[in-house]
């Protein structure tokens, strides 16, 4: 049937999912640039990239039969930067360009995702001794 689910693991997965959503929403909501009204695609893209990154981690953990831990480096990095942004904006009363911040986070998260994908594909193909995205040259039939 499958492996038994532990309450702690399920709680961590749910917490990471909703915590990231809440932090991105809060950071986009309090921005001086009215990010949710003027550029709602930026927070949605950032959340989507982080969600895709965690989904790929789930798939790799499943294929390699490893335990999935939802607190990836990409998730923690984004939480830390956006948490710092929230702290500085709310308590220090300093203005940071949220439009630029979200664009930079999207670029960093996207590059991190591509780096992870390329490294995983390379590592798995080395371990399995298979070729990915390469076609073997066609061998001409032997003349009789």
C-alpha cells in the first residue's frame, strides 16, 4: 500500500507550504509599490518557482527512496530574505524596492532550480550509466 505517514512529517510539509505562501503574501501586501495591485504576477511567480522546486525534491526523494525534508535551501533562503524585508519595512520603517526584490528573488530561485535539475540529471545518469537527451548515432547495417 505504501509507507505509513507520520504526523510530524505531514505537519512539516503543510507548514512549509502555507508559511511560504503567508510570507510572500505579507511581503507583497506591505510593499510601497502596491505589488499585489500593480504586479500580482511577481509574487505568484516566486511562489510557483518555490513550489516547483519542492515538488521536484519530492519526486527525487521518492525515486531515490530517501526521506523528503520540505525545508530546502531555496525555501529557507526565500523565507530569510522576505522575513528580513518584512522586519526592515515594518519595524525599521525603511523603504526597500519590493519590485526589484521580487525580481531578484525570482531570478535567484529560478537559477537555483535549474542548477538543481542539471546536477540531479547528471548524477542520476552517471549512476545508471545512461544517456539523457542524446541520441545514439545510427549504425549502418552490415553489407552481406
